[in-house]
């Protein structure tokens, strides 16, 4: 999409059948996340999962010079700054 707030009607209306316990889990998580509706929560959760799935499939194509530059940066990373130290001081949702 070219604009962040652009909407899509690719899927139109989606109907989902859930077990009662599955719906309860989703509703509890929705309230915890502070979302306005189950639909909003499901959309946000779907986007987060899709982003994670796509992150593992990302391929970087670099020319020879850029590849050498990239590998050199990996071999000699800069010292961590305060923001990076703070970021790694906390466990992620995946850990």
C-alpha cells in the first residue's frame, strides 16, 4: 500500500467459528491489549503474526561492494549505546 491509512477490502467480510474457550481467550487478550473490539484485536494480532512470518523470509540482495561493507559491519559492530542496552535488558514476548 502506498499510504499508511489506506484501507483494503481484499477479504471483505470474514466469518470465523470458534470454540467457547477460544473466544474467551481472545476476549481476555483483547481487554488486556486495550483494543476496542474483537475484530480490531484479531486484525492487530494477524498483522503482528504476518510481520513475524515475513521477517523470517526476508532476503537481502546486495552488490559485491555493499555485501563487503555489510560483512565488515557485522565483524566490527559499534559499541552498544544506552538505548540498545535498555532494549536488551527486557525479555521479549517470544522469550
